[in-house]
């Protein structure tokens, strides 16, 4: 670390620069600094207070909240109820349609199953068409 300081001093000497502070403050500057800052703050606050008073005099306060008649509330509730009923109606119709589709699919599957089962039974019992006809018609 000592080496860095020596190198810095040597560089400054070679460049013809000194290590002295080139900036100077006027005499008595810091003696009155506090008073000057406080005066400036007082002036700024007085200015903003005056501006606030002027704007307060110019501004007219208007109340925006007004009581709404009961009809407005009734209309809002009626719209909300209609929306809910529409959603329920759509849901019920969708559910019923899905149930009908499922029932139709089950009926088709059951009929196919019955036909396949009947054919399997006929082939297993070694009956032909005339035997089945006689059995179903009650003839023996």
C-alpha cells in the first residue's frame, strides 16, 4: 500500500501537479451557512402557504356523492338476478342435452350388445332361423 502512495506522489511530481487542494472557501462562509439555509426554508414555506391559500380561495368544493333513488338499486338487483337466471338456464339445458346424448349412446350400445349376444346364443345352441321363429311364435 505504501508503494501505491509513493507511485502516486511520483506521478503527480512528473506531471507537474501538486497534492494540494485547489478549492478554497470564502472566509466566514460556514459561519453564516446555517442562518442562510433557515431563511431560505422560511421563504419557501411561506410561499407555498400563500399559494395554498390562493388555490383554496379559488377552488369551489362540490359534493359528488348524491343519494340515488330506490329505483336504481332495484334495477341493479333485477339485472343481477336476470344474469344469474340466464346462467342457470344455460347450465340446465346443457346438462339435459348431455344426458340425452349419453342415454342415446347407451341405448345404441345396448342394442348392439343384445344383437351380438343373441347371435352368440343362437350359434352356441346350434339353432337355425326356423327353430328361432317357431320358438318366438309359440309353435313347437
